[in-house]
């Protein structure tokens, strides 16, 4: 049985794992609804235009903690992971997200970092330092 507790992000030679709490996938379609006016007692059924403009969006909630989750992990400290992931996003193109054994080209539009203050330092193996939320849309870069 495979374990899918971590989501992997790759950009060039940089690799980052997020220890996930929750992964939400929203698959939405831009449907236009045209409501027909009527003077009758009952409303008319609306007409629909299915534009087939699908959006596949992932929202990942998890942790950045001290230590490498895998030998391919680029950074060790949670602070370096946070700054490294910002750098991956700042390159202005998609990153590769690996989840449940599948790879997705993801344009990240939100990276929320929550630092739950405490007296610990970012040096204890496995210690959760940042709670993070990453949200992005699956797609291809326009060249």
C-alpha cells in the first residue's frame, strides 16, 4: 500500500516536500445560465451554455518542518524551505507537483505561511515550524 502523506514540489533542481494535513481538489467549469423572463405563474427552465472552460485547482494545507523528508529534499531548515519555495514561485512559471503518484504542472497563486510563535528554534528534527497553505491551478505555461 502506497503512502501519500507528502506533496512534492519540483522546479529545476530544487525539491520541496510539504507534510500534508489536507489536499483539496476543485474541478470547476464556467457554465453560463440564461434565465428566460415569463409572465406565467411558473418560471421557465433556464438555458445553459457550457463553455467547457475547466479549471483544476489544488489547495494543499500542511507543514514545513526542520529536516529532510527525502534524500532529494533541497533544504533542511524550515526557514530555508519557506524562502526556497518563495524563490520557486518567483520564477514566474509553473512548478511540478507530485501527488498520489501523479505529476501536475501547477501555477501557484497563493502561498500562505503561518508562524505559530513559540520558544523553540528551527533546529529540532521533525519539529513543525510553519503551517502553510498552497493553492494553484493545473495548466501549461504560455511561451
